[in-house]
C-alpha cells in the first residue's frame, strides 16, 4: 500500500488460506468477502485482461508483479462484459494511474463491479506457499478479520470442482462476429462453443478470415452443425472440465465430420472426447511468459497461459514407434521434455480416432501443450495463442485453423510470420 497516495483510508482486509496461512492487508476493491481457489499469475503487464478473463471464475488471482494498476483501465482491453474472478491479491495498488487511454483506476474498477481485492500482501511468500502446497481454497474478507474464524470457514467452503463455472460465464444467446478479408481467400464459417471465451479469440478468428457464430456452451451439437460450418471451435473456460461432459460429447459428435480446433478448456474436452485422462496440475500455469516448444518446427514460443488442468499424453494410447523416433514406451515420469530434447513429435494410436500427435510441450514442467489428430481434421492447444495479455508468438494457430478448414497439409508446420514451411 502506498501511504502517500492512500493515506490509510481503506479498511483492513484479511486473506486466509486453507493450510492455515493468513495475511493482513488493506481493501483494494469492493468491501465484503469472497471465497475461491487461490492461484498466482506471473505476467508483468495485462492486469485488465487477466481480471476480465472468464476463465478465472471461482479463483482468487494473485499477481506476482509488485505494483499493479499503473496504467489504469481502458475500454478496448476488456475480455468480457462482466468480471468473473472471485478476488484479486496484489502487493501495491496504484490509485492514480497515468495513461492517455485510462478511463478509471483499477481499484475503482474492481469496487464498482463488486470484486473484493486486497493489497499490502507479501505476494512472494504467498506465491511460494502456492507453489509448495498447490492451488488451494482461500478467502478475502473486510468483515471477518479473525484469522482462526476465516481459516475455518475456508476449510468448510466448497472446492472449485464442485461447481460448473462454465454455465456461469457462457453467453446466453448466439451472436456473430463478422469475418475479415484474409489474403484474398473466401471467408470461412465457424461455430464457436463459448465455455468462457475471451473476446480476443473471436477477434483473432475474424482476422484469419472466419465469420464466427458464438453459441452457448450447452448448444445441442446438431443445432450447431445445422449451421453448416466449415469448422467448430471450442473455447477456453473456467473450472474442472469434468463438470461439462456434454461439451466433450459435442466434440465427439464433431470429430470426423468437420474440422475442430480447441484452446485451453477446449483442449481438455477434445482430449476427453478421445478418452484421455485429465489431471489437475499442482498450481497450474498462469502467466504470459511460459516457454513452449512446437515439436514440428523446433521453435520455442513464449506463451500466455491460464489453466489448472491438462491432459496426460500417455493416456491417449500406445506409441507408434515408427512415427516416434523408434521409441515404443512413454517416458515413465510423464516428463514430455524427453521429446523436446530429441526434437521428436511422437504419435500414439488412439482407439477412437486413430493416430494423434503431440505437437507442443511446456519447457518448464514437461506437460503437454498441444495435440494434432492425423486421421481426422482436428488440433488443440492448452495455452492461449491469442495472448491478451501476453506475447504474440503463437497467433499462427488461427491461420492454421483456417488452413485446416481449407484442406491444406502441414498447417501447423508453417511459420506464418515468415511464410515458409519447415
């Protein structure tokens, strides 16, 4: 808290974790209290896109960068109409932003939208606690300042997996995002299942020449396919993918009938449709600086990510040795950096859909970040190629989807920035 700016006017607040840790601070948003799963995000900028990302529904987000709010809030960077995150934790909140686009300060923005936030927290200690103990239940309160009481209430609260947050954040009615002209190619028609879709995704699809019809998460698949789309997209979204089995069923109905692309939760439900196991990561990936190798090109992309769940690659099926560098057994420790170090994109034989290739690997922890179906037109990525916030290394994914819908080969092995094949 900056006492020169704030003057100590904001009420005290308490952050309590289910492991018994607690932090006193000051309110930096709406007064009251909130419960959710606490995670940390390592992005240095982009706090507006983070707090407006629907994928954070049910979560209390800790920003590791020490001062937050310097450039205020503007209209164009919103990723949703409403804020869905459970709460926000920062070390030092800026109350007097300086930027020509700013229309209000971050704390005023949070307060006016009912988001409880706390500042003056040792976010380094909190991040270490989450890294060592994993994402856990937590609460922020300006009304219950008794650590013993608030910790007990946190422990009695429901875990994030108990609720279908996708239903809370999806659109209520279909809407259309018009396509832009792309390289003189005819426009493509895409149906996008909104499981918590960020605005940046639809804009990237539009820029790739797609007219996007965004539909609610529970839209019957035959209704979606009746629009005769060139492809179907499954978006990012919050919570445990096992809470939306109907979306995985929709994927299953689309695979083999139309080209399919998925991001984040979309990657998870596509994996579920193929019969793969989904695991909860210890503390997830949240930030704009995660290194991911594209195994088809050998290039390392710095990526934006936001997820706590991901597929287990070995559960897609057994390896095909002749397509996997002669390797016949999955790495025993499930560390997929085994493949990135060898520059091999391994292929498994899936019972339902034939050959599936691992295309992307996280270089921090060796988890899978992308898959490609070789016998049906489909691929997916666990990270966010549209960024918002984050680097733009992976935006080729949207052009790749357009190439897939047009029937082009090697769509993921093309560097669209340089216009050449690998």
